[in-house]
C-alpha cells in the first residue's frame, strides 16, 4: 500500500493583528509536527464535551479573556485616535511633529519601561505586577482630561517656545512644538505605550500563562476577529463624543467636553479590565496555574551587535528582516503626509476626532472581512501570493495618494464634478490607503511573517526572531520617522518634501517585493525539506516519494508524502 504521512503545522496562521499596535503578536507554536492529528486525538472516550468547538470547561476562560481583550482594545482605539488629534491640531504644531515624537520620545521611553518592568518582575508577584503597571495608566488618562488639559495655558511654555522658534527658524518648528505642547506629547507617548505594554506584555503574557497549547490554537484566532469588533465599537464612540460640539452654546470648549467623556470611558473600561483579571484568577484559573507560569521558554537574548551579525549572515533571515523594516518605513511615509492633509481639512479638534472615529470603524470592518478571506487566499494561492498582497496594495494606494497630492490643482475641475476639493480628495484617498494597507497587514502580512519562521531549525528560528525583535522592529518604526525628519529640516516643510517621499516609498516597496519573492522560494524549499526529513524518520524512503505542502482550511501547513511507485 502507498506510504503516506500527513504533517500538520503546530503554528496557526490566523494570528491576532499586532497592529492595533502597534502592538507585538503572541508567541506561535513552533515547528512542523508529523501525525499531529493522530497524536492529539487521544482515545475516543477521552473526548471532553464541547460547545461551538470549545470544551465546555474552557468557556469561562475564553469569555473572560475575550471580554478583557475587548476592553483593552476599545481603550486603545480611543487613545490612538485622541493622541493624533491632540498633537496634530495643537497650537504651533502639525503632522510634522509625529516623526520627532516617535524617534526622540517613544523609543527611549519604551526602552526605559522595559528596564523598569524587568526589575519589577523580579520583585513582585504576577498579580501585583499587573495592577502596578495598569493602574498608573488609568490614573494618567483620567488626570489628563480633568487636570492637565484644563491647565494647559499654565503648564505650556508658549512664550519661551515662540522666542526659541524666532531664533532657530521655522525649519525647527516641529521639535520646538514638542516643548510647547509637552502635556499633549506626554499623552501621545502614554497612548502608544498602552498598545505595547497593556496589549503585548500584560494581556498576552497573562493569556499565554493560563492557556494550554490547544486552547491557544482555538482562542487566539477568535480574539483576532473580536479585536476588529472592538475597533468598530470604539470608532463609533469617538464619532459620537466628537459630535457634542454641535449642541453646545457659544464659548464652550467642545473638545474639552469630548475629551472628558472619552477619558471617562477609558477609566471605566480600565477598571473593568482589572475586575476581569481578578475574576479570572479567582474563579476560572486552576490552582496549579502558578506552576505553569513559571515554566517560561528560554528566549535567545542578543545584543544589537550580535543581532546585526546574525541578520547579515543568513539570506533567509535577511529577507525576512527586509519585509519587517520595509513595512514600517512605507506605512510611516504615507501616514504622516496624510495626517498633514487631514489637519488642513479638519483644523478643529472635534471634526478631526470625528473623522478618525469613522476611520477606525472602517479599518475594523475591512480587517474583519480580510481576515475571513485570508484563509481562502492562503489555501488557494499559497504563501507567496499572500506575502505580495500587502506591498502591492500599499504601492497602488500610496502612489495614487502622492499623485493626487502633487497634481491636485490639475485635477480640480474633475474633482469638482464629484463635489470634492483636491484637499478633501487627498484626505479620502489617504484614508482608504491606510485602511486597506493596515487591513492587509493584519490579515496577511503578520501571518506570513510568523509562518516564515516555521521551517527553520530551532537555533535559527529562536535567534532570527530575537534579532528581528531587537533590530528590525525599532528600525522600521523609527526609520521612516528619521527620513521625514531629514526631509523636513532639509526642505523646510513636509509639503516641500512630498515628491521625494513618494520616490523613497517606491524604492522601499521594490525592495520589499524582491525580498518577498526570494523568501517564497526559500520558504517552499525549506518546508518540503522538513516534511521529507520527518517522513524519512517515519520510515518513508524520500528518493521514492513526492513531497507536497499546502495550507489547510484550518490554517495549518500540511505536508503530504506519497510513494511514486503507487501512482
């Protein structure tokens, strides 16, 4: 009879979008596992009762984590939209401030937090550590709306900043605006940290501690879909609070009231997160979870220098690193230019915030649909096509956006027939660009990136991921910001830099596509080789078989080894 071995990957491709993020994805299960289904099935009588595919005893854990995750991402979307409104529409500020904030405030404070977190984790129990980290966030956002924002005239050094601007010149208006609006910039950084700290560190750390491997494979893809529901709900909430200005008498600061309403919700949902965390630990988690939490997988710790050497030394890891860096730079180049147009179209904070609410709801809706389609794309067309969709979408929409920005005057008669001004058209096209780029990133790019680690040997897999975490993620996020800083200082403004930013965008997308094509060939070869090796271990002679690999409807890499003589 034909010898056949079916190998299912123990790594799901349907990963939660880190984006909404800026945030990091949860750890995946590693490696290909031959005869996974047979190994996991167990005796027929051992099957536990299930409801909707989830064991009934796991529903409490699933619902608790799902509700906790919803609250965290609901807050994150409100904070993400509000931080942009504050810094972009602030006096003497604009979208030009964002690259400087990301490089000179976000990055250093993120590193500082991780140092503090590492120290606290050594001296505090896990539950105490959770509350110690999250409660200062809740306190800050509440105090900002009710104390810092109303006192901005007292706290902001306006006169000193104006004098400094007159001495340094308009080329340095963006970094000076950080000093002038320092409380707004502090809010921006804290909102960014909420995504990386509360989502990535607190939630996923807790979920990974209390979930078994099988539970994770069931829960995490559903969390990904639920994340987009939170995005839609919070987008509508931002839209609602931003519309209060229409019903206010003259002289009342509508944005201050909107800010209080939204931050009040952040406080309520923040305490809700704490309550859910307490309830899960008290009523759901088994008593031996503390032992499970201590079994931490060793992660390769690499210095920046060691990471660079490792990246340069292996073509596969180098191509994977290019994907990560190119995405960070490309999305940054388009997004900041778009936000400058957004401020010009909506100078009032309430109007800006209302538009961002619609934008978040649209992003959640499109991403939800894309995540449902992603399984079909992987199954029908494979890893290579799925990996190319994000750069192609970003290129098509990005080029369209930059052409509209640069040639808006020439297109004015045509746009007028549609009831649009060149500025509003640029805002809408830029919004569409961001929506489709981010949704394809969450649904396709992130799973492709994580899948690319699967066929690697254990050493390359661990060290490669550590190298990309240490070098490529920060490089992608700050690389685009640094390019824009040089352009703004060199050409005097973001608007004057736009043509050159468009050219740089195309160059990085070409690099991205080339790396994806190269990685596709290597990925397929490594996957087939690993399946063949595992088949050989099972007693199948590889010289007499065909090796095929594909992606199952359940989101697993599958390998099939068939005896040539039987065909």
